[in-house]
C-alpha cells in the first residue's frame, strides 16, 4: 500500500511501485519511475527521465533529476538513475545527464550522500559510496566502489576516483586518484593508502603489503614515472590489485592528470 500525502503533486505518466511513501509538498514528474519501497520525506522534487530503484530514500528538500547546470543544455531528454537502497539526505542535489556527456547521471546502490552534497551532470558513482556533508562533484566525475569523500571536499569535473579510495575533508581534487589511495589537501595530494578502509573491507596483510610496495615504487621512489610503470608491470605481474592500479593509471578514458604525491605515509603503516 502506498502512502501519498494530499499535498504531493504527481504528474500523469509517473510510474509508482508498491509500498512507496510520498510526503508533503513533493513533486514527481511525468517521466519518473519510483520502484517499490521508495520514500520521499517531504519537499522533494524528482524530475526528468529519472529512476529511483527499490528502497531509495530522500530526506527533506533533496532533489533528483533536475536539469544539468550546463549552458549548452537545451532541454534534451537526458536521464538520472539512483541505485537501490541509496539514501540522499537533506538538500542533496543530483542532476540528470547532458547531451555532451553520458546522457545519464548514475548513482549506484547502497550509497549515502550526507546533507547538502551535490552530484553534477553525467557523473557515474558506483555502489556503496559515502559522501559527507557539502561534498561537491563536478560534471562527468567517475567514482569507484566504496569510496569515502570527507566533508566539504570539491571534485573538479572529469576527475576519476578509483575504488576504495579516501578523500579527506576540505580537499580540492583536480586530478585523478588511483584505487586504494588516500588524498588530502588543497590542492589535494596523494598521502598514502586508505589503510583503515581496506582493512575494514577484508583486505589481507599480504594484499596491503603488495599494494604498499607498488605505491612506494610509483609515488615515492626516485626515477622517471613512465619507467617506474614499466618496472611495476613486470614486478607485480599477476597481482590483480596492483594491476588494477596500473590499469587505472593507463586508462584510455583518462581526461585529467594523475594526482601528485604529497608527503607519502606508505612507510608508517608497515607494522600495523
């Protein structure tokens, strides 16, 4: 049974599943799909060709699927999609895609976007990503699985963030961050590995040791970076985690430079 407040405005054509709650003063557009168990708390706007999958929750004043903040956008029917069980807190905004990009903004399953965070047009955010309050993702940003982004961090358009990375609060991210990395500062610099997050997610000591050795070679040891990449490919051949890092660095979809290292902390966790 659905619970729809009488003050909610639901356009003809909107498709609404079972067990959906739509609170006071919400608006749902004609091309919106709300799957089973979706909850709109109050004062939510869901517009455009937008799909909220099972169990998605919007806290008061969160808005999804509004037009991209792109002066080239002329009202084309682009899309937005929020994965199952994701929770968007107060005043979160997720804009739909643009014709000049993917044409769709995607947010994965089981994400938590804390109050006042923003996902720009054409972003591709994977599963189980956490963004703390006031995080800003510019357009076309790609975020891998289980990334954590600290409060008030800003990520420049077109940046890629590899899975299991961590970004500290107030960081200004203008360059790609490799998988498993830990970045901090304004401008953000790579300061080591996301040791705490990786341990919590079941990475073994051997996993951490191999990734640490690779990061030390690539980002701390002296030498020409291109030559160090060749050495790393030979030395860590067959190690899937390190090969993931190397594949990310050499990815054909790269549109930003790789983040520069700061004071690397790869040595400090050796005995942890």
